[in-house]
C-alpha cells in the first residue's frame, strides 16, 4: 500500500501570525491581456495569492484584474519584490511605494528582496552586502509602519541568510524563496529562524 500523504493546508501561518496561502499564481513572463486574464481566472477559481515583482512589469494588468475579479482586496494576498535595480537606502522604499501605486493597493501582504546582489555590481563586491542591509532596513521600516504585512528574501544562499538574521531587528518571515527547481542549500533553512520557504515554477515555467 502507498503511504498516505497529508493534504496541503490552505494557508501557512507566518511567524507574525499572517496567513500565507499555500498555493498562488506566479506572474513571471505574463504580460498585458495574458496577465490580466490569468489573474482574473485564478481569483474566480478560488486562488487567493498573486505573486508579482517590479521587474516583471505587469502590475498594470494585475491592477485591472483585481478590480474586474470583484474579490475584496482583503481576501487577496499580494506578493511583490524589490529588484536588484532598486536596492539601497531610500531607493527600496521608493520602489515599494511605486509598486503599491501601480497595483492600486494601500498595502502589500508580502515584500521580498528579489536577489541578494545588486545590478551592475561585481558578485564579490562588498557593496552587495551593504545594499542588502540598507534594503532590509527599509523593509523593516515599511513593516513597522503597517505598509507591508510581512517581509522576506528570495534566492538567498545560506551565507546571505546568516548574515541577515545575525543583525536584523525583524527577522525574515519568508525565505529563501527560490525560482525554478528548489534545493535547500545546507538543509532546511526554514526551521532555525521560523521562516517559511516558498518556491516558484515547481511545475516548470512556459
């Protein structure tokens, strides 16, 4: 006989009590009408988690879809990400506020640092660590102000996580989120600091 598997819970409770829907719609590569129609269909089918990022450049169609779907804003969990082009003191806050304006929302449910490196900066440059930290501090402020309900990281390796949790006032609630096939570097990183780990395109992307 096969082993019985536990059903996937509808939501996962983050460390701060926020409920993260366990399944959502990722919108990477979705543009214009395709993005709008996909989000409308997903919401009407009962999905309540929409994932986007500033670098995807599809926030306009998502904004339209949220209106057309008729689903109340409070019932939709919206995730977005600060791109490698937007990191640093001041810039990260401006980026998050611009995301909210483009999507037409007053708050975001989850904001992630999309990548641990900065655009056009050498991978071994100490500037990456500085900009990561400045970006995280901006997310902490937005979280404390109630503009963002949860914060986390994406595509971080274990060394990036250890660097962050060692000094952050607000520990990441989600991380490391990975894009593509997921393998936890050095084991399960969600347990030691009570983070939830998410992944994107686990069934492949178009």
